[in-house]
C-alpha cells in the first residue's frame, strides 16, 4: 500500500482477508456438515464473501463456541440471504459511477455501533449525545447527496474512487451527536457516517460526505493491507499511547499511522477541489486545517520511526514528500 490510492494490490489484500474469513467460518461451522460447507462455497462462487455481516458472524461464533448447531446454521442461512439482498441493493442503486449498498439498519451494524459507543472516550457533557446514537435509514435527500459525491469523486480524483469502490461494501447512516464516523474490522467492508455530514453548511454536503468516505475507506484499506504487510513491528504493541490530531484520548501507534494516511488522502482530495475553484472559503479553511493536522501526525510518527516496519517507513516517507509539496501549494493559495 502507498500513501496515494491505487488499485493494483487491493485484490491481493482483499483475497487474503476473504480467505481468513472463510477459513474461520469453515473451522467454526465444520461440525455442521455438508449443508454449511455448501453455503460457504455458494457465497464464495457468488462473490459474496466481502459481505460485512459474515465478519460479524465469524467473531460471534468464536465467542460462542458452545452455541446450538441449529442456530449456527440458521444464522448462516440468514446472512446468505442478507448478502444477496445487499448485492441487489447495490446493483439497483442507480448511483453511477458508484453502485453501492446504502444499507438500512441490520443486526451486524447495530452491534458494531453499540461497541463504538462503549469504546468512545468518556468526555464530560457528551454522555447524552452518545446515548442518542442510532442507525437510520437513507432517505432520498441523502441519496441525492451521495450521487453528487460519487460524481464529484469521479471528476476530481478517479483513482480514489476506484479504490473506494473496491474496499467499501456498505455505508451505514447514523444519527446522534457523539460519533462522526468509524470503521470496525468485525464488520470489515462497512463504514459508518453521521447524517450531519450530509447537511454541512461551511463546506458543501457532497464534499463533506466525500471526505467522510475517503476517511473511513482509508481505515478499511489500512486494516486489510496490514494483514498482508504490517506497518508496525510486533514490539510496537507494547509502546506507550500517543496524542493524535483526530482524537482527544491517547491512541496506539497503529491508530496514529492510520490517521496519517487518512489526513494525507483527505488533504489530497481538498487540494484537488480547491485547485478547481470549488467549495468556497470554507473548503480552503478545511484544506488548511487538514494540512496542519497531517504535519502533526507525521512529526509524531517520525519520533517513533524505530517502531515501524520497512513497509510502514516507506508510507511515512511518501507522506513526508506529499506534505512538502503541499506546503508549497498552500503558500501559493
């Protein structure tokens, strides 16, 4: 993986994580016999092993090894049907140039949001906002924003759109004030976006949604890439947590590394938008803020370079070159 988007190595990384999922499901469901194995084969043949709900099932099965076999088989049948409906929704979305499942609420997504709420930093005054977090349906107004976003990405950064189309399978919409967006490897391929992003004022809604999808898509991309070629050494697991630009609480180095990739790519998006004269003063201000945050993340990672693998160091070097070029561009605006 590189600091700039590219689709060349994504199929390999996606194939590795898909095989990890299938191996886990076969191990956990093997005792159920031929019917379960046939269902897994059908999912693979139909290209449905990327369905996020199957990841949730794999995690659940490992936590509930003594569950009744009949319930396990029932869950696999249910998720097979859900995976097919997700694929059908994407095909029928009419959202050219990006056909995507703008998903309604589902069990695996609700469970993921509940985990995110539990794991959110406890900040005074935010308790009510977190308690209000819930999934919500995509209405036509939000779908129109998504369609505008997909056309915008196709026009200003087609390489980024190509990558997002490969790594994001579902976009779940949330309401409430506690969380702007997140990803969860336990539902790999699903991303969560707060509905507030689609009614932005200072920055047009299609730009803010594009930023949100790039942000969460980068986390999804990094999660898969790290399975194949880790960015951090094993010893970094015991490293102290550090302050980061995007979170109020100290985060592990892997979180900071992903933030650097996120910030550099979101910065690249806004620079392309500003370069075309789109978005107005709010967009220029957003671009400047992302540039500052990216430099902060890069500087902190430089101090912990000994914790990175050669692959991770390569990505950080690429980020440094992008930020050096960006500083020159920013000064000329």
